[in-house]
């Protein structure tokens, strides 16, 4: 088992998650989307984005769909189209 496979297996075991195989394609999708965010938005945003994508997937959104949405958002963000902070409050 490679380093990332061993690590994810250990993380899933520690968190009590299903130990089924983490598909190579799923790993690639997550790494691609976090790479796009790290380079197009902000490096520290990448792990937070991965977490939020995981939450969305846990709530039923398909991983490829979630990743494509975020990759498109990151591309727009990098172009400056959506880089303003959202308004908060009432």
C-alpha cells in the first residue's frame, strides 16, 4: 500500500469510517480541486475547501459534481470575478 493509501486507511480507522477502498479516481479529483484552489485562490484555502467538499459529498452531492463546481469557482476567483468577501450580517 502506498503512503497516501496507508494514511487514508489509518485516518478512516481512527475516525470510525468505512474501510472500503478509496478509489484512485477519487484521490485524483480531491488533489486536483485542492491544487486549483491553492494556486488560484489561496494555499490555506485548499484544506478548508477539501473539508467543505467532503461535507457536501456526505450530504449527497456526487464528488465529481462538487469538484467541478469548486474548480469553476476557483477559476472565476483567480480571474477576479468573485474575489470579494461575502457580506455578513443582516
